[in-house]
C-alpha cells in the first residue's frame, strides 16, 4: 500500500500563530488532519492594530504549544511527516522569523525536506483544500495587506493583472471600522453594521473606477469616509455609513472584476473559466454573493475557500508544501525571511504618490 504524503505547515506572517497537518487521501483534495490557529486579538486590541514586536513575542511563546496541539489532534506520529512547510514571506519580518526558524529546526531534527512558502501562494491555493481546480484560473486575492488580480498559470506561475495602488481592501475595512468606533479588528463588524443601515444614504467615491484597467484604489474612499465620520450624530448614521461603504466596495470589485475577466479570457482560451476569490476579505458574505452572481453572469465558475480558511491559517501553507513536495521542490535551511515577496516578480511596483495609470 502506497504511503500517503503528510505535510506539516507553519504560519506566523502577522498576528496568527498557526500549525496544520494535511495528508493526501487518494482524491483530488487532501484531508486536513489538524488546523490550529491561535489569535492575538487581545494582545493588540488596545493599540488599534498589530504591534510587530508584541506579535513576535506571542509567536515565540505559543508556537511550540500550537505545534504539539496540531500533532496531537492529527493522531499521527511526528516521524510520519514527509516534509515541513513554513511561511517565509511576505509579512512582518520579526514574525516571519519565528515560524520560519521553528520549521527549519523541525525539518532538521527529523531529517525531512524543508519548503519555504509564499504566504500569498497559500491564499492562491487555499481553495484546493475543498475544491478540484485545474490551471489556469483567475484569482482575486483580497486580504489585510494585499489586493490584486492574478492569472494563475500553474504552481509558482503567476501573472499580475491588477493591484491596489494604495491601501489593501482589508486595511480599508479596518480603518473604516476604526472611524466608526469599532474595536480592532473591526473589518468583519462592518458587515454586521451594514445590515442595519441604508446602503444608498451616502454617496461615496469609487477611485480610478474608469481607468487603470483592473488596478484598484481605496485611499480616496477612505478619505471620504473620514470626512463623513466627523458629522455622524447617531448609531443609525454609523450603520448607514457602513452600508454605503459595503455597497461601494461591492460595486468597485464587480466593475474591476469585469475588466479582469476580459483580460484573462484574452490570454487563456479554455473551455471552463474559473474565478477564485481568496484572502481574509473573501469571508465577507455580501462580497461572496455579489461576486458569485457576477461570475455566473459572465460565465466564470466562482470558487471560494471555506470561510474558516479565508483568514491566515497553516492548512493553506501545508497545501502549497504538498504541491511543491510532489514536484520535488524544496529549499535549503538558509532560506531567508522575505518581508516583500510578490507572486509575480516581473510586475511593476505600483504604490504611493505619483503613480500614473
């Protein structure tokens, strides 16, 4: 009987300490034997955002315990692991270093291959944990630190079609929540507030909606929310602003997705077009509904990771590790942490003042 490949994944790129073990099960989707995620919300709440030094200290304190829990829950012996995969970037370097060094140590002690994983590639492949997906496919990655459209041609083969020129979408959600007096992390709460408000109450801008291809911009929208937030006099005003913000985001994503669809189809002549939406903001149910509706209308199959696998987790890191292991790809133990590590290394850096579209 052929041995089932088993991968240990480790994720510490920001403020989640996570360890997972996945295993091939003979089908198109691996089994998640364990996926332990320890949040640091309470550590950073009073600061209104992630403090890198505190996040790194928390990772150091928890990583060993989280790994033991993951191994215990998986019901396998540590010696049965075939390879260790750990996030090497992008992210906060003091945080990345904790999981990366832990992973290298485990791999060395077990004499197993070590695989350095791009965190963004983890999000890109996360739907493979619950869906059969063939390459190529169109990816919309929307998270706290990244917002971009990518054509996924294969493992490690990405072409960026569009990106944010300023804020990431998750950042825009969190900053809007902060302006509404919602405690960090406030992004998910915006969706709850929006259900109680009038989405047409405020007219908000949609930056670069008619230019820049499928590039995105959220700074101007955030500025408009800041100005309106100073005039708010009641909770209902807050709900109305949240609803208007949510609606505006949905409209921006739908319009830019239409452009990405055309760009993807122009360069990929395939029978079945797939649109994968991944990252923390992909857990927003309204966004899932709107993008699903648009995809079907434009003859794309919409695929999302389960909501539990949208935010940072180690199962998606193990998924990349499994794909790389099957292709015979691993890394030396001197592989460095990379705070910036784009999926498309040839794409121009588009961020900051003076960007021309």
